[in-house]
C-alpha cells in the first residue's frame, strides 16, 4: 500500500498559516512610496509604566510618539497603519517600545503579529489632505468615533536621521493553559533595514497636533496623554523600504 504520510514539511509550515496556503509571503517585505507622519510628545510617565513589561524601564524623558503610515505599494498589499510607542531602556540600551498598533489589512495584521509580535488590531484609518490645514489622519476601530485624530502642516525640509530600534513583545499562548511563550523582539533595526529616499522624495518638519477623541477601555490610547508636544515630521514621495527578519533579544 502506498504511503499516506502528509507532504507538508516543517520548511513548508514555517512560511506561515494556514498550512500550505499562508496569508502572506516573505520575508523580506518591500514597501514603495511610503507616506509617514511621526508626532512626538512628552507623556505621563506612570501611564507608560503601566504599559511597560517588567524587563524594561521607561525612559525618564517620558517620550511617546505616534507613527502613521500610508503604504500604497507593498508586497503585503496596500494598507494603512498607526503605531503608538514610548521610549524605554532595555539592558542598558535605549529603544522605542511599540505598545499599540492598528492596521486596516488582514494580511498586514497577520504578518505583523505572527512574524514580529507587533500588537496589531484591525481597524480603520482615514487620510485626507486639505489646502488650508494640510494632512489630517483619523484612526479608529468599529465605531465611527476615532480613537485618535492627528494633523500635520508642512513647513521646513529636513534630513532624517537613523533613529532607534523598536521592540515589541510577542506572546504565544499555549492553548492548553500554563505559561505562554513570551519573547522580546527587535523587529525594526535601522542598521539592518533598508530605507532609501528617491531623488524626488521629500522630508518635512512641520506643525503637528494630536487629539485623543475616544476614551474607550478597549483601546485606551488616551492614557499616553500629551503633556508637551515636541516634534512633527513627514516623509513622502518616491522612496523604498525593505525589512527582513528580526531578532529575539530576550525570552521570559
């Protein structure tokens, strides 16, 4: 009798789920013509501590940032993303810690959570440009009431620097009870990622504003309230970004 053993090897399963028909390809992943807005502010340090794993320390500056992305061309398909982060110190080095994230694509949702441990939820993001007031972005989930509303008005060209790596915490429940697998993951290291701004690309500092509209207990982004607005920047036009595999920096 011929063998009826399954033909999906471990190398096939490693590509992702569903087995034999993963929702995403790669890595590496590729993005083109990215629009990115970064708003930075001083926030509540005790709120940051409540969101910070006990293997890290909140940076005394209590600095938070919201990164808003428009990905029109991507090997994961087009999507938008909002990433809420704050500064931490981990094993003597500074990082950004990504505590919350919303995307509007199931492929980006699955890849971000399964590969990098980014705490993604499905939601919606609206990007609009206005002649008088510049760029307005709203982020929400379910309800038409946004969780956060952000504005940016272009002012002065600038040259972006390399920036810090960002950490996330990937949690994999056992499904049978007991302790889950918890990994501190460095998914974005500027020294390993490739980001190139094309000849006609542009980077601007500008006026920014941020308002937490919803006070939802399900999505309490408002806990990282704005005490002092610090910086606003925008990158757009022709550019190229690619990201490969990340690195496990701690298991606990």
